[in-house]
C-alpha cells in the first residue's frame, strides 16, 4: 500500500482530494498550516500529521497548494522526501515556470482535471450540478510525467482516478501540452471570451432588454452553438449566422491572436499567474 502525504489538505483543491482519499485504500497523512483549514479538516474527522515524520516516509507527496506558493512549499517539502518517491503537482504552471524544486532521484507527475463536460449525460441531481467534478459527475483528466518512467505514470494514473473520481479517461500528454491547455486554451482564451459574453449581457440589459429575457436567451443559444461547433449536432449554422460571424470576427479579434498558443507566450502567461 502506497503512503501518501497531502500537502495543503484543507485548502480549496486539497479538500476535494481529501474527500476522495479519506475512504480510499491509501495510507494518508494530511498536512496543513492554516488554522481555519485545520478546523475544517477536523470536522471531517481528519487530524494533521507531523510533517517531518510524514514526508520522510511518503511514497507520494501531493502538493495541493496555489501556484504562487509552490516555489516556497516545494523548497521545504521536497528535500525531506525519500529517494524514488513521487511528487504530484495539480497544475502545470509552476512546474513549467521552474518553481518546483527538482531532485534527480524523485519522480514528478503532473495531473489536472478537464472538469465535467457540458455534453455529459448525468442521471441524478448531484452529478448534474457537480460542475468541478470529483464528487459525482464523470470527467476526463490530463496528466504528464515530468520526470520518470511509463511505470511511474501508471502509479500516478491510479492516484488520479481516486482524487478526481469518477474518471473516464486519463489523457497522457506532455507538460508543455498541458500548459497550452491551461492557462492558454482554458483561461487565457476561453475564460476571457466567456467573460466578454457575460459583460455583453450587461450591455444588452442597459439597452432596455429585461435581464431575465437576456439571460435565458443567450444561455439557450450558447447551448446550441456549442453543440454545432463541437459536432454534437449533425447540422451547420444558417447562412445568416455565418455572415454575422464573418463580419464580427475582424471587429472582435485582432490579427495574430493565435500567438497566445506559442510557447514563449504561454511562458509569459504562466509568469503572470505564478509571480
């Protein structure tokens, strides 16, 4: 049985991992320094372990801490780990930025949830409203071995399927590819575009459209637009819709916007969110 140490067990991401690890077959030690987080863990029946003892005996150490804290935390945690053990990071940003303390005798596994798809078919209310995943809704995951072997990936995959359960597929990709997906694809592009749609709803309301009507109308249309563009419906946009999109694209997007997916720009994005 692998012994796991969960660092930051009472934080936002840490609690999601804790809730799934607590009833698993793993032997778990939980580390946390925030008083509020420690109290939250105790309400779930979890007691905090001694870091010196826990880390030196761990087979896997999960760093469930914010990107901006990885540099400081890993400097303290990683020198205490035994040779051959595995470091698990839950986001590619800090590792790609070089903020994750490196040891040649350790394995480094990076994993991140895709989150439940908007096209999921869920059978109950709990799963339907599990937007982040890890509770009841099925989701896929992307993972990378930053330093290690194929067998190490299997070990990480087993853990991934517990902390992000229920997992339907774990996509094995590179660290650089994961960074293109996040922050590049999901945050820099997608979150920004969706925020502008939400901002536009306020503009529409300011023009006199009732708020409820505007919200219902755009969310319904987004549902169809996603289904068409991602091949969930065997149809195409109408000629009128295509003409509207062609006219708008040059107004809304400047030429060369795709440069956000070049690795130099990805590194700049990561620097902005980790420093």
